[in-house]
C-alpha cells in the first residue's frame, strides 16, 4: 500500500528552487564554440529564481563564465533569461533569447558579436535543469492534493560534556555533576551542600577553624595579663602589710 501511494504521487523535484544542470543532458551548440558543456567535471552550475552562476566549457573557446563581474546571466523567476555571460575567447554572450520551460529544458539562442550564436534547440542539443519556473511550481503544488513533509532530525548531543556542578537543593548535601555522557552523585548528611566534596570531608569549614584558634589565643593572652596584674597586686598588699607590722 505504501509503495502504491508513492507511485501515484507526483514526482517532487528536490531542487526546484535552486537547481543544477543534469549531467546526462548538458550540451548546447555554438557556431564558433562547438559543443558547450554546461556540466563539466568538477564544476557546478547553479540555477535559481534570480540568476544562473558557474562555468560552462567549450573545447574551442575554453571557459564561459555565466556570472562575470559587472554582469551575469539573470532569471526573472519564470524562466526568462537575460544578461550577459563572458566567453574567454569570443567576449560577451547575450542570453536574452534563452528561456527555461516547465520541464526544465533550456530553449532558444544566446548571441554574441560577429554572428556568434549559442543554440539550445539543435537536434543534438539538450540542456536540462531540475530548477522549475515559479508559475510551474505553483501549478504543480496546487494539483498535487498534498505534500510529503521532509524528515527533520534533531541536532545530536555531543559525545562528552564539561564537568559542571548542577544546582543543589535542600540540606541533604547531594552534589550532581555531569561526567562524560554519564551522571555522578555524591551524597552526604552535611548541611554544607554548596561546598565542593574535597572541602566537605571535614565537619567544620577551615575558615571557621582558623577563626576559633585566633579567638582562643586572644582570650589566653588576656588571662595571662590579668593573672600577672593580680599577682602584682597581691605582692603589693603583702609588702604594705609587712611595712605596717614593722
């Protein structure tokens, strides 16, 4: 049943809005250039709603630039071409007489100076693109009775992740970190949940311990001073009493 549906459905061109030249149907004929290849090996000609870009090749003339600086072959969206290409041997070629029909065939003639003609309609000529005129695309889509939605795949997650602590909640002391593609959890009973595991090995924060030691030392110093002061007072009292007895 599925196969029957695909057979009955109209063929959907993958590049009707941004096409290329069919490598099996790629030759035009020039009275000077000879056969012109619009799909030479290693080169891609692009056909869009506004222009044709890339290079064609002629054994007689060499490269034909379809998008030279300052000009270029244009497309009005309905397949009517215009503008100029540059033949490395013959100069400018006017594409105003060339068009692309609803089947993707290039038809007509491009012309240059001194009687130069590039013919797309000769008996051995056949240049075809998978681009289609806007009007042809609209009609085709309107009568299709539906369309096949493209399959959109989600962006795959990276294989590894940086080591980043996750937000912690409550007082259970649970620390969750991403390691590679897995998850590691460290669980404790301390209320210092936000402190790194290496610090949480002690029940008391090192800064707090240092503060306590400083306070203890200060009180010990005060006690010694007070003891010395009391001792001096006692000695003075004894001396005064001894003098009174005398």
